[in-house]
C-alpha cells in the first residue's frame, strides 16, 4: 500500500489508536465503530446533517501509557447507517477520515462500505470451496504456491461464470459459485476422458448448466453461525505426528 490509499475494513481494525497509526502512515480509512465505543459520550465538533458529524474520539490511557506520543483524541467523521444484517434491520455507525462532506458525500461512503461484502464472499470462496482454510505446505514458499494456485482456480471459475452469463444474458451475481465449482470439477473429469470431437459439446453443456445454477431470492434468510455437525472428540495434536510418535515410542 502507498500513502493516500483508502482502507475499508471491519470492526476488528477499528479503534482510536489504530486510526492514529493509519493517518501517520498516510492512509484514509472507513470502519464500523468499535463495539466498546460509547457513541453517546463522544464530543461533537461539527455537524453536517442528521447522522453525519465530526467527533473527537479519545484514546484510552492504556494506549497512551504504552506510547506517550499519542494524542489525547483524534477527530473522526461519523455516519449513521441503517441496513439489513443477517436478515435483521440494524443501525450502526461508520467511522472515517474522509471529512469533506462535499467531496465525499455520506451516501457514497455508505455504498463503498457495502461493496466490501463482495470481498468477504471472495474470501469465503477461497477458504471453503477451494480449501484454503487448511494448507499442506510447511514453508512460506509452499504456502504462497498453494494460495496462488487457488487464486488462479478462482479466477478461472469466475471466468467460466462470465462466459455462461454472456451466453444466456444473465447476471453473474445470481450464479452460485459453489454449484459452478462442482460442475467444473465434474466436467473437467469428463472432458479429460472424452474424445476430441466431443470437447466443444461438453464445454457448451457446462456453460448451459452453470447458467442454470441461479441462487433463489431469499430476502429474509437468516443463517446462524453454528456448526451443523458435531466434531469427533479427539484431543488436539500440538506437535508434528513424527514428533508424537518419537515421544510415545520412547515412553512405550
């Protein structure tokens, strides 16, 4: 990243001490308000409109003791947002360093933060559907190769989704990436075993089926963040299997 870049992140990266670090590095930021921040106790410096103002966010004594160079407070623009979160209407606040209300209208900032959810879905695709949550490599170079391979695979999946949507004049965002991944995996095996004269037919058939994998409209859908299946109750292995075998063989 370089000076002048904009960081759009979740509340794990929110906090007055972090805002100071971002500005020292030359970054602009948009984050939700930290869950422990007492909005009603903040001092308002300037009001642009209802639910749009500049406030003084104090830094905690703990952070100032650790770094005496930190200021007593930092000025941050605060925007009130009403949105559907997991099927329920919620009100929350966005904190940003984009103070100029004329140059950065409130609605544009809210829309920009909403687009961040697309990044979350791409991360989910990499972790869940392409298996990046658990990697096999034990070296930094090996991990990088595994991640790059999955990123390439993800780009190919989305490229085929775009081809299918272009053929059938449908919207790419309505296509299930999970279903497309399963179809591509299935057809890749079929195409590897099929004669050359059938490859084009199978490719067109794959595009047709991807275009039919439309996610139904579920406006009030609510998914709990809970595991559906109980995991096996084994202890966690904190060493390598080789080390475990050596230690337990010595004690046997």
